[in-house]
C-alpha cells in the first residue's frame, strides 16, 4: 500500500504518541483495523539514544506500508523536549528517520525549519508540522494568531500546531477563538494538569490533530489514544463517519 494521503481539510485525526521504541513497535504490531489512531508520532527525543535504530526504522516502514503515516518529532529542550544537541546533529537524525517516515514536526523557533521542510517535501505523501509550545501560559489571542500565521508561512502546506498551558476560562476561550479564526491546517491543544475534556472539545470543533499516548503521557493532561478515539467517536460526527468508512473499506 502506498503512503497514506490524509485529507488535511477534514480533521480531526488522532495521533498516537509513542514515547519509547517499545510503543512504536506495539503500534506497528497492531492490525490496521485495530489501530485507535490515524498516524503515529515517534517522539525520538524521548527514545533511548534519541535516534531510531534499525528495528525502529523497520517499525516505521511497516506502519507506513500499512497506510498509517509516522510523524517524526525530535523535540528541542527549548520547547519542552529533551533534545539538547545542536541543529546539525538534529537535522542528521531527521534525515535518517525520514528514510522510513513521511511526516516531521519541527518547532517554529528552530534554525532547521527550511532543511526539514525540504526533507519532508522529498518524501511521498510528506507533510510538515510546524509547532509552538508554551508550558507556562496561554498567550493573548493576537499573539497566538501571529504564531499560527508564522507556522503556516514556514513552508507551503505546513500544518500549524499550537499547544499552551490552560489555567483559566479565558485561556479556554482564547484557544476556541484561535481555532475559529484559523480553522485550516491548524492543530490547537490545551494542556492542563488533568484531563478536563478540552483536548476532545477542540478536536471535535475542528482542530486537525489530537494527540493521545500509546504507553504513558508525554504532555500535561494527555489521555490515551484509545480513550481519545472512543470519545471522538461520540463527540465528532466527521470523525465517526470517517472511521465507519475506513472500517468498511478495510473489510
């Protein structure tokens, strides 16, 4: 099967977050019809050695061959990740990982955005996500809009991902309004100390990507991909319809 081409005008899509190599392999071992996610994020900065070994690359290739895109993330320590080496080394690890995967996530303040965009552009069905994370607060709406626009402008067709700490009703309103003002190719995630339903609410309202863990949360308030999938079936008619069509096609 060729790499999956997701319709990025018709979210939400569930991203299963693999925070270690064992979780990536577990995703690849699931039959496609049993996967409670549309794509898998390999959080390489959380893996042992912060790189994909041969077995990890094989798992990525199997997922892609079965129609599940793999999103490579090597999150910098500036934006909540664990990768602290320089851009040249991070780019080399992106290059190696994108030999098997088709998607990549790079932060809006990274010095290698153009280079990662070029690597993704050379991949069949390649897709770039340009992300911004604020673990301290939700900035004012005008600043959020500017960040989304900057992420979209980083490369043609880029997806903008915004994840901020939610501490008040005003923060929730700002994220809802952001999504309403920038509905296309935008993922908006509200991070709280516990799951209060905002992640599901934003996904049901049109946030393109919704993140759920495979084996342990990698961000505040993150729920499992399985629970996220179940809740979106009830909360998002477009998601439920797409899942029914996918199940029918796979039979």
